[in-house]
């Protein structure tokens, strides 16, 4: 049905209007879904970078003997709640009051596994072998073995990021 106006045919039919609105809605839905996927993948990448930076920062504090103690990170993967990590000083995590950093929404730990914790402690490479802080580490102050932290999207565990801490203390992500 065309709207007749003096001087010619102007306006849209109802079918044309419905088709154009349908196309607009389909495009909007596709864009929203793509943006949501991008948002969560960006959160995963952001958390990976923050964890790597915190690990490197702890290692640097241990090497520079800040506070005269080893430095480490306490990773917590709680069931049903957002995982988090805390930087600490000393040979082991003992509930020190340092800022707690939670993972972004939509991101979870795969390693440590659910309902568990992991401590990664860096020593100063110049501590003696008789130091009480050197127990789980080699004399040069690096980790006794390679360790990794794995984070993934909550809805898609195939989208994951692995942060590897080599036995020599290097952090790769």
C-alpha cells in the first residue's frame, strides 16, 4: 500500500518498513554478541598481564632484598566465588594485609584447581644455603621447579592463558 501524495508516490509500504527493521535488529544482535565475546577475552588478557606483572614485581622485590625477606604471591581459587591473589612478604603466606586482587568478571583459575591455593615464593639469589628461607629452593634463590598459573573464561575454558614461572624465576605469559 503506497501513500499517495500530490505530485508523485512518496513513502514506504508496511513490508518495506518491517524488512528494514528486521535487518537492523539482526545487525544489532550480531554486534552485541561479538562485543560481549571481545569484552570477556579482553578481561582474560588483562588478568594475564596483571598476574605476570605481580609475579615479576614479587621477584624484583626479593632480588632487591626489600624488607630483608622473600616475596611471593598467594593464589586462591574458591568454589563459587571470584578467584584472587595477594602479594606477600616472608617465606610463606601468613595472612599479611596486602591488597587483594580479584580476577575480572567472566575469568576463573584452572590452576590452582577449585577450592585450593598456591604460593609462589621468590628468594633473593644471595641468601645462604643455611637460610631458613632457602628450604624449597636452590641455592641461587630460584624456584625448585617450573610452575604455572592457568586462567580461562568461565563460559569457555578453551579460551585460556597460561603464565609460566620457570625454575630460574623468569615469568612468561
